[in-house]
C-alpha cells in the first residue's frame, strides 16, 4: 500500500465521502481534520520527488538493462540478478509519472489505467525488494560455501527466482485487480482502492501489514542474516585490501537498504496503530504522520535509483562491459571474464568480493 493511495483515502473520508466505501476508517473520529495543508504539501513535494526518481531511475536501470542484455554469453549468475532487479526497478519508475500527475492535479487516465498502474506498481515494488534478498542469498553461497555453491546458485538464479520473486509479486496484485478503480468525488477523480464500506478497516490494516511483512520484514531479515554471516567470514584470516573493500561495501549495502525502507515501514506501522485506535488520534498527529509518510516514501523509492550504483556501476566488470557495449566491441566480451588460477575461478573471485564488486 503506497502513500499516494493512503493519502487520498484520508481525503475521501475527511471530506465526508465515505459512501464511496474506500480509505482509512476515520468515521469514529470526533475531530474532523482539515486536509488542505496536506493537499498543498503533496501537490508540490510528491510530483517533484517522483520526477527526480523517474529520471535517475530510468537512466540508471535502463543502462544496466542495455549493457546486461548485450552480454548474454558472458553473463554470470550475479549478472542475471542484476538484470532482474533493473527490469523490476525500471518498470516501477515508469509508473511514477502517472502518480505525479495524480498527486499534482487529478487522475486523467481512466479506470483501466488506474488498475494497470496499481498492478504494475505493486508487482515491481515487491519483486525489487525480494530480488535484493535473492542477491544476498547468492552472495552468502558464493562467499561462505564457495567450493560447492555453483549448482544451488544456478538453481536459484535460473528457476527459483521466478517462484520466489515474480510469482508472489504477481499474486500480490490480486487486491489491485479487485479493489483499484477510478472514482469521481465532488472535487476530483481519485485512483485508489475502493474497499467495502462495512469491512474497509479490516482490508486497510491487513494490506498495510502485508506490505510491511512481505515487502520489508522477510527480505530484510534475509539480507541482514546473510550479510552478517558474510561479514563474519570476511573478517576471519588475513586482512588484505580486497577483504577490507568487501567488508566496507557489504556494510554499505545493509545500511542503504534499511536506511531507505525502515522509516517508511515504521511510519505506516504507526499509522496502522492509530487506525486501530491503539494510539490516541489527533489532527496534529494525523498531519504529522501524513507528512512523514510522504517523505519516507520518497526515501524508500529512491532505493531503486541506488540499486544500479550499488549492484552494477561500482563493479569493475560492469564498467568494462559498458565500454564494450557502447564501442560495439562484441568480440571483446571474453576479455572481461575473471582470470584466476584453478578450476572454479568465478567462484573464487566472487568469494573474495562483496556484492557489487563481484563478477
């Protein structure tokens, strides 16, 4: 459940339009809150931030897709994850102009595009986070179980990822297909989830907790556990320059993920407690939460702009691949393969590297 949906669901109820059967359940609040300050804020802030994320995310992820798509023969398991991640992030940012126009003015695109944008938005929002969890699993296998990790890593990258990432992400769009629609009010057309009036509180809280659990808690735990084990393994033995760089970049990956997503999930969790009346409601609290949710949402979405930097651009191999792609030196792709002694060179290289410095 994204903020732009939550915000307008607040507006519908604050405007005494609950007959539309959608949004947060504020019917029992004694104090009606004026939505205008929040409306003025989101009309400027959200379109601006969404526009920046759209430009940066399209350029960064588009470049990764082009480069990775041109090196099929030399593509490693890690590269396959990067390609999946960039496709997910690219499709995600392509929906942002629609939501920017919606936040700034009105929904002009009709019911079909309302449902379609919600579904595309949802499937790629969840898939990008789940792919990050798969990348951490791949790094764990490559570093901790380097000697015999090729088979399980290949299975994860080529088959399990569709069942563990894309299938659940697609299934999570069913509520969008059922509830999302364009609804006209007295002041504007809203594109949001229209829940049954009698059970709207249950639907809203359930989907928000689903977002927190599936979109943050599960992948966050996998990422944290895998990278902590990787850090422990890299910390053992000699402290070479490569290991220090691997430790540093691994810590950066963890900090970036949690810095981007924790504030947003924490804010909608607190807002859920308000809706459940476990925290006393007030207009000042509601306005503060709405403002904080919008800011933290922008920070969370900015992670899709960081992904190309963290998982591709900082890697030496990607830089070489990009040069080869844009100079049309297709025959030089063999030169960018890692050179190491022994029978499992790619595993050794990835074992000594962090996530975005690996092959």
